[in-house]
């Protein structure tokens, strides 16, 4: 019997059309979750054979497929990034910075040999008699390949990449301007000098509006309700204090991560115990950045924090 310290068998090559590639684990998706799964499999179960099947031509998931203006994380990389690879850049990172971070992780851990790109999963069938999954994947040229595994690890996320949800608003077909969706964004889109209306007030909207405002003549956010904002700079004061002390980056990462989680827990407690006070504090922070006399109803949510 092999144990966790048995040298890993090499990842199998994808078999040609008609043949079946057998592994112990199949991971679906080479985004952050799928790459994390691959790293943990390699580290903790090195005797297991595994493959990561990815539909796109490269890694990154959301950070590869989303192309809309200003695309960046809405979580800090101390809690969003890998504990085994401390992030040393800005807490809120651009898609390009995240892609570079993931690329370094793949190269440092020799994970590329386990990833099969351009594999779009068509079917996944479970056979109780053999206790095995059989998956069929299609390549861009139409070739089909089959894979079989004891364990199927779904890490494909929840986005329908390249095809966003479109509400059926009356009159949409009569609109003479361009109708765009962030999920389907074409980087060649020229909106310089244009008047733009954006529907939504979540993290994507908060990213897109300031980015498009730099070129558009005017941009208006249409929202069912304003959302809460906590203004701040894209730096972590704890990390900036600890780094000059010469500590191991992993130690800095761990301390900063713990501090962020502690602070977030405190905020959640305050929101439950004193929502009015938290609301007043959050709105005061926003109001301080707005022109004098600005109507705060546009920044006052209709729900408690």
C-alpha cells in the first residue's frame, strides 16, 4: 500500500479519440479553486494521479474571461489568495496582477503538467457498479476525449462565462445605442465621449463605473437600492508595518489574514448589535468624499448593513 510520501506517478497524457484516460481525481476548472485543489492534491496525496480539465485556452477562470473596464478583485488577496503563496502586492488586485500571481504559482509547483486546456466538458456519468465517473470532453477542433476517475472535483465556479443574463426589458429591441454586458465585454468597444447608463450596484458596478468615467462623457448608475461602501486606500496598514521588520512573508501573510478576519468578524457583530450606528458611520465616510450639498439618498441603502 502506498502512503502519502510515495513519489507521485506522472500525470497521464490525454488519450486520443476513442481511448479513455484513467486517473484517481478529475478537477474541473483551472481558476483559483481548481489550481488550489491541484496544489493540495500534489502536496497531500502525491501518490494519486489527477488532471485538471479547463475549457479555456489558459488558466485563471474569472480573471481570464472577464474583460470589462477596471476588472479587479472585490476581496483582498490576504483572504482571497493562497496561504501557501503569500501575496506581496496591493490587497485589491487587478485581473492582470491576479493572473501573474496564478502563473507564478503554477510554475513554482510544476502544475502545468497536470492541466489540460481547451477541454469543454460535455457529459459526466456515474457508474455505481464500478464506482467511477466517466467524462466526455470536446476540443476546439471537435475531437472528443474521455476521462475516468474515482473522484470528481467540481471547481468551475458559478458564472456562465461568455453569456451573461439578459433581462427582457420592454423596448430593448428599439434601442438605437449599443447594449453591452460585462460577461460578454468586447475590449475593442469604444465608449470614449459616450453617455453610458449602467444597471446594477454590486461589486462589478463599483468596478466599472469609475473605470468608464475616465473616458465616457457621462455615466449614470441605475440601482434598485444603493449599496454600502467603506472608503479606504488600497493598502493594508498592518502589512506595511510588518514588512520592514524583515519577517518571513508567510508570517506577515498569516498575521495580516488573521487581523482582517478578526476585523470583519467585529464589523459583522456591530452590524447585528448596532446597525443604526454602523449605518451612520458608513454613510459619513461616503459623504466626506462627495460634493457639499449632494443628496445622500443616492448613497443610502434601503436595507440594514
